[in-house]
């Protein structure tokens, strides 16, 4: 989907705007009466440290909530046991993703949104280019058995039948939209600690994608799902089982479904913070989740469609200019994207360069309303960030290293929150992105 003098500002590890449980609430979201407080820009990012309690990652992502929460503190990760990297898929790959036919081409500048199925899929605006069904969650954190269910009729009397839901997906795909399974979220902890969990992940995700005719996969691992074991300090050759097994599972799914799109929506703590702190550090004591998504991104970069980090519910993160930037401004979006577009030294070490992604592989993640998460910006301010990155215009204090006309677009949590506010976010961002 935090600032503690690094207890409070950088353990945003669980800062996330992401996920109701498998059974979703059926009530409409209530607008928050409080405004998001935006701190001033600081000059350095605090050091992330380990904590010992489990994360209470309550963020305003459920449309039943009334205000945007403060990200809570997170924890050290449990130890894993298996290091094998070779997946063993048993089925031959079909010619296209999910049984729904060939995957449509993605728009040059696209709008990505996550939705829970309180909103009928047929009613999702066509301004959305990519619709991420949120969320696929495991039955237990370490089983790898991902499940996705429609809202039960007892809770959601107007829910679509499965046949209507699949027909709505097919109709969206026929219009050139992508409909993906988003896995994880705030509450969906996924730790692939063993080969058995890895294989179950491949099997269960394949079954969901085939059943619902999905076109791709969105990886939204948060909280305790990803962390680095002590001594695992080379992002190009990770040894931590939960990371090794995730990479192997994603590679197996891409081999099985060659046309699948693959998107990722990690929190800034797991990605951009890695430019300053990586894992537990040379001497221990740092939070082992810092930068821990970097090995996954790097291993999958040839198959990655887009990385759109959650630039919300975040603590301060250092930009390439050495300043710590805070959420809630277009500068933060630009600084976070610039790290991915220019590349950076992992952990600040010159001998650990993280190569830049292609511009078309990079997007920015923003909440669609104040109720959806901390760091909300008006759509015009999000547009200013995109203009700064793609055209070099409308920049604020932070100036990107270059202009990137092909930068892909914007992801938001969530379509449901946007719908509650009369689609103000998508009505503004969709036409803007599609015309640029």
C-alpha cells in the first residue's frame, strides 16, 4: 500500500494502501473529514531498524473506513528454510494468458487501478486501462495457496454471478483493457518459504487466471511477505528463500503464459529505500525488508510490464539529489520515479549499481482520494508530476535527471474509492494520459 525517527518515518515497510480480506465489506466508503497532513521536506532519510512486534498495517483502503490511518510500525521477518530455485510446473504452456485469448496491447500512457468486487466490473469506467482484481490471498501466510472469491451474496446482494463476472472480464478485454489478479495487499501476507509453497503458488494462481480469463498478474506483496536474510547483500544473486521462490514462481508463470502482463506495486520501503539502506546492513540492526523487492524486480526486468510503487503511506525517501522527499507533493512522485528511471547505487554503494528500468516499465502510484491513503494529491498535481517526467514541464523543486516521454502512467488505490467520489480521479487522469 514509518516515521519513527526511523521508528516512525521509515518503517513504512507496511505502509500500504491495499487490501480487504477475501470477504469484503459491502458498505460504501465514507469520506474522511480530515485532511492529509503533508510534512515538510527533510534533508536525510532515517535508518530503518528492526522491530519485534507484528505489523498492524491498518491503512484506509477498505471502502468502509472513515479516515486515512498513520502507517504503523513493522517487524523483523521470520526465517525461511528452503533455497532451491527451480520451479517444476507440470503443464505445458498455453498460447495465451488465462484462457481468455491473446492479451491486448497496453496503451502508451495508461491508467491502472485496483478494485474489490463491491463494484460490478461492468460498471468500471473505460478510462481504466488495467483493472487489478484485489486481492488474491493465501489461506495461510506460508502455504502459497492463493484464493480469490467473489463477495458472498449474503454480504453483497447485488454481486455478479461467476458467469456474469467472467463475461464482464471478457468484455473488458475485448475493448482492449487488461484485467489482472493482484496478489497480496495489506492483509494478504504471502511468504513462499519452501519449494512446496512455491509450487502451490504456481498451481493456484494458474487455476484462478484460467477460471476467470485473466490477462496478467499484479504482485502487491507487503508487510512481512518480503525480507532479506542476514548476509544476503547481492540483489543480483539473492539467497533468501522467500525471494528465490517468488522469482522462480513468477518465471514459471511467465513460461506457462507467455503473453501475460506482469505488474508490481510494492511500497517505497521495499524499493526506493534500497538506494540508502539494503536489508539488515553490513552490521545488522536495519530492517531486513529495506529494499528487499529489488532482487525480484531485477530478476524479472525482462518480463516486467510495469513497476508502479505505492508513493503513498510512505515515510521520507532519499532522492538522487541526496534529499529526503516526503509524500504529498508532485516532487515526491518525480523523485521516486527518477530513481527507477536513472538507476541508483544499492545501499549507497558504488559497486552495487541497480540498472534503470525502461521508461515504459515505470509508473507512479497515487491514492485516488483522501480516504484512500496518506499522500493524496489532486489529479492536476499528479498530472504535473507526469508532465515533469515526460516533458520537463510543470516541475517543482525536484528536477528529474532527464525527460522520459515513454514513462507509462499512473496506478491508483482504488477504483472503488474513485467511484465513490464520482470518478473524479479517472475522469481527469484517463483522458489526460490517453491524449499525451
